[in-house]
C-alpha cells in the first residue's frame, strides 16, 4: 500500500498520495504540450483557466522561440477511477543542451521521470544526456513514445532504441523493465497498447502510470528537518523566493531554521511565508511535510544548493554536481559613438551588478572580472545569447566579443570540447553536408537511411559548431534538422577555417543613402538599409571577396547640372541581410564585437578607426617576424 500524506488546507482536510515526477526529453519532443494535456484533463481547472498552448512557457523568450528555457513546476490534484485522491507535482524541464543545468538541479525534486521520445526521431543527443542524469541519481523512467499521430511514426524501432540506450548507460534491471505509454500530446490521448487508441481521446493511462510506477517519496516526518533549495524566484513585493523539496521532517511557517550552504557554513534564520504549489499557482500554508515541494519567503542570502535544516542538528544535503561550461566570451561596455542613445544601463558597474544577479540563479554560468571587461562562461552559444537578449530587453547596452571554446591543458597536451552532432537531411544533398563538416574536423560515427532522409551522427569540435547552423540551413534550403550536445574533451584537432568572406566597414558616421548602397550593390551583401544611422568602424556588409574593405555608405548623390539617360529610373536594392543576435555572434571574428542595445544589434571592428587597425596589423606582423 502507498503511504498517505495528510495535507491540511485552510478550509478543509484532504487525504493525498504524493507523486513527484519530472518530464525529460530532447528538445521539441513535446514535453510542454504533454503538460498542457495533463493540466486540462486533470479535472482541476475550468476551461477558461487554461488558455492557449504551452501554458508553462510563460517567459516571453520561451513563447517567441518555442523552447523551454527555465524549469517550472505545477501541482495537479487528481482523482483516479476508484475515487482515490493524489497530488502529482510535475516538473517541466528544458530540452536544449545549453540549459541542461536547469535539468540537473530540479531532478533532485523528483522521484521518477517521464522520458518522452518522438515516435519518428527516436533517441536524440539530449535524450541520452537527460536520461543519464536521471539514472545517476537513482530515478527510473516511464517511457512515453509521443507524437504517435505522425504518419511516419515507428514506435517499435524507437522502443528498441530506448532499451539499447538504457543498456549503454548501465541501467539496472528495474530500469530496463520500464513501462511504456504511447501518446499524442497534440491530440490529447495516451494508451498502454500501441494499436489501441482510446475511443474518447483521454490521457488517463498516463496518470495511471505515474500513480503506479513513480515511487512514493521518502517521508520520515519525525527526523530532523532537511529541505533543499533547488530553484530561485523573485517577486517585487516579497523579494527572493527559494523553491525546493522537503526531504525529512516538517517545514513550518515562522519556525527557526539553520540555513547551511555548500561549504557547510550555517546561519540561524526564521521562515517567513511558506507556500505550496497548487495548480499553476502557490498557496500559503502553515507547514509542508516531507516529500512535498515548497516555496519559502523571508530568508536572507540563500543560494541554490543550500539546505534548510534543524538548527539543533544542521546536517546539509549533498548538492548536485554540475558539468563545467564549454564556451566563454567577453562582455564589456559599449564605447561606440551611439552609446547611451538607446539604453538606460550603460556603465561597467551596472553590467557587473546585472551579471552578479544572474549568477545567483543561473548556476551553469561563470564570470571572471578582467580590468574593464567580464569573461562570462556558459554551456553554449544559446545559453549566453539568452542572457544577452534578456539584458537588452531590460535596457542594457553592452558589447561582446567572439565566442571562444574553453580548452584544457593536461600532461602538456591541449584538450578541446567535442560535441556529438546529429543531422537529418534529404539523401540527395548528403555530399554537400559531408564536405562542409569535413572542413570543420568532424568525424562521422553513424549513418542510417530513414526513407528519403539520412540520419548522421558526428563527433565535432565545439568551435566547429559556431556558425555551422546557418551554413547548414543555407546549404540544404532549410531542410536540415540539427541537434548537438557536449560529448567529451579530446585532443586538439587542428585549425578550423573561419569566415571565408571579408566585410565592408563604414568610413563615416551618418545616415545611409540609397545612392551609396546602389553603388556598392555588386561588392557584396549589405547589412544596413537606407536612412539607417551608422558610424565609422561599423560592419555594414559582407564583401564578396576574402579581404575587408572600407566603404562610404552615407555618400549622397552628386548634385550636378548634367542630365543622364537614366535620371528618372528607380533604384532597386536587394533587401539587406537580417542578423539576429545568435547569427551576429556566430559571424564575427576575433577583431570584431557585437554591439547590443535595446533597439539594435550592430557588428563593429574592435578598433573603430582604420588607421588604428592598420597599426595593429603592422604590430602583429612585426611580433610574428621576431
């Protein structure tokens, strides 16, 4: 029999069985959509309470990009067919490798996992990563083969891939005997039988699997208090909020506790407001029993990984070990001519304070101060670009340098991070892909034919990933499906050719003219449009040849009394190439910066004046000749 928790609300008393379950998967395999269906079919909410799709993706960037960035949790009160009540705490996790730090820490809150796998794509790089993290802390999976509504679904093949993956990860016999659910989160149904879709399109089979197979949490309520803070939140009225799980004892509102950090240093504090997750929100309660999740207000100077313990027996819980960052880049003040025109926060001190705040909740991030610059390290380019995008939306102006991989030096040898790259492309363009990846020191480790498409896996240096996505999509007319994750550190594989084209650099500050762009149309691709303001040293286009060239894009049309036969012809310009933050970061070279403001993303040379750039070139040439 399952253990029963008495959870007392303000108005009534209910008898619940608790289940804590995390949902893990590769990116875009349907985690958040599945949570939508669990919420809608739980019977807990009115129809108008759950509007739209991807309900838990509340962050504007998550909705814009269609990905989960921050791990989130909600609570579902569910009554099964026998009338028994259950509290199911659900933790939705990111699927992109760059945000795997979010996955690592919140898995400590769970007792089991739903492993979602696409019925066509099958096991992908992040599937292996998140499953390995779950198995490492003793969580066993319920396998959900999602997107069964796809016409090209191959559930048997996917099921075999999952089993092989578990064997490869040295899973125990209990984990290998995993239950399997076949589902379509988009259509809102789940079943235990592959060819037996429920007639009334419901997802109750998944609820039943959670109740039956996710273990009841350990619940020694008489033991000394131990609760782990795994996530931070912030409210402008109450300040910082610590979110986590009670592992032993009972957490009470207003009680004295010992707050113990990662270094086992403790301070005596008092609990202020205590909250329990209910539905999509939180409700104030007087206590939280062992096994349940909590949110606490009123503590001072707490961080992720801290333990809330009994003040008389302050025993810390083990913190989650985290993988190290693999990429870093320089953050510095924007010292261009347009500084302060579009942003509110422009000083070195303001940027440093913002990064310090980010370090408190973004545990995969690292920062090192260097004179007037900051060396910021993260899990990948997307990880750092999301931080930059949030900063620009908050009103910050700054400039950042080219992303660089973090290498290690052991026994006199240089080791670099290697990524496992997975690409699905039409078979007819496979040769183009192999040529492109060969130039980036990639080694093919696997290739499978899947109908008219080819599934390929490569081991490629992390520096070869930078700028690769845009080139692959261009080479395949947008048909390539690309995923990658960190694999290992290995010996340096040699130089990789950078950008093959030079750039066009503005020689004057002012407003771009149609006439000037027309004169430069045959020199390459422009990044700016007429009437746009540019400054000396700004990168305004890509040259058709390898060398950089200075150009005057503000030159007006000469005013003469000579009449030309083409006088009345309309100038037709190609649309400028649009650069997102990620593509700009991938594009720049070592002597260039990306200028980021709330209204603009510009690329520029580190040294704005041409004479300074020439002096630097001569200086480097002289040092290399010595």
